[in-house]
């Protein structure tokens, strides 16, 4: 708990990460420099630590400043049992269900405005990434707990601006969900192989080369990873060369224009060789190798799109690596939405 905050008329969240060693004077300077506000107004200012596991709150009262501090337990995760015990010691017995409902209520009624703001900001970017994950939701009206639902992740791409990440819950994976969420966006969209992103207006799709490499990797027989005579191993080698070039470009800290030129000079020949090699492959139908070959051939155009702009990414790993993990969130929606997640760094 952060203590009594009833004296604050407004609450401001200072985005980014703040050095938790800062005292009252240092935090006041942050308020003045970043928010251009007077820290002595009737408001509370919240600061997040560099590791996202600590919170400081600065509040002005008639007798002077009040500095509140909270360290989040267990690597930043919210501990229901610990917080339930804290309020019980204050003489207020609360169930975990009540605490959960408070958070759900705040997310739906207050944080929804923050979410909508970042949603508008996200659609103003020119480079986005998307991924969707199958989830099962408890106690959803009219649906069995075993019924599949979907959690979509939409995030900004490698545009050099502070990243924005938004989760979006839907009951199905229908194409209109992506079209509705991305309405108003114009630019490049990096995704996996899901066809629901095709033909969205004003959007140029980039397909993920990590998925291509994964298909060829899955086609390699066990123990044959270094048998370079196998087509599946050769396919992996082509993909790995592209990723090696990308890593080299990042170590050189290329600008977007330099990266585009580097890709045309170094990666385009690899791509041309890969497509020529792919045309010569005639695997047996139904095999994993056939699946890998067909996957790449069917997405040739979108797999080449990243060459057009240095801000585009070779893979969708930035969004795939932070997909929702079912053991870390409450799978019980309220008011047609699940818990919203936003991250700025």
C-alpha cells in the first residue's frame, strides 16, 4: 500500500524510469523539468524505478512534502497474500476476490482512458508489429472455460521512438478484430503467417523470417542438424545468414537509410539465392519439409517487404517474445475486456 492519498486532488504518472536514489529535492526537479508543473500543487506524482520493482509517490501537504515508497514483491509481481495481510493488520479484512475486483474496476474505468490514449498514439506510428495467442478464459458468460479465446499483442516497431505495447482481448481470431484495432493506421506491419492481416487498407505487410527458419528447423530429422546435404538444413543456413547480417548491421549502429542500403548490398543476394534454391525443392507432400517450402513460397512478396525501409524488421521476435503467458495473468474478463498491459521504456 502507498498509504493515505486522499489529500491529492490529482495523480500524475511520470513515464519512463526514475533513479530511486533521488530524494524529495531530486523528484521535485523531475516534476518541474519533465511535467513542467509545480510540485507544491495538490497532486500526487508517481515514479517507477529502473527495474520496475519500486514505486515512489511525492505528495505536497500544508506541513511540507510527503514521500511514500513501495517495493513490489517477487520481482515486481503483485502478491495478493502479502497485500491482503497488510490491510488485515490495519483492521480491514478483505478477500482476494475483492482486491482483484478493485483492480479490474480501476482498469476498466480509469486505466481505460490511458489505454485509449496509447492506442491513438500507436496508430500514428509508421511501423507496427502484431502477434496473437490462444488463451482460455474462466467464467465468461455463455462460453465454456475450455473454449479458445485470443489475446492480441500490438506494439510499435523499431522506429527509434519509445516503444508502445498494447494487449487486446477477443473471443475469436476473426480478421475484423485486427482491422478494427488497426483502423486509421497507415504503414508497415510485421506479423507471423496468419492470413487475417492480409489486404488491410493502407497497410503494407512484412512477414517474419524467424517463422520461416523455425519451419525448416522443425523439418530437420533428429541428430541431423549438421548434415548440410539435407535441404532442411540448407534452408536454415540461408535464414541464419540473413540474421547474421542483421546482427552485424546493429553492431555498426547503422541508421535506417544505411541499413536499407546494407540490406540491398548484402542480404538481397542471399535472398535471390534462397528463392532460386527453393524453386528446385520438390519435397514429398505432407512432410515437414513440404510445409516449410510452401510456407516460404506463399509469402515471398511479404518476406521481401523489409528491404523497402530500414526501419522494418527481419523478424517479429520483438512481439512474439513478450506474448502473454497464461500462468501470469488472471483469465477472467470483466466488461468485455481482460487486464490491459501498457509498457513504455
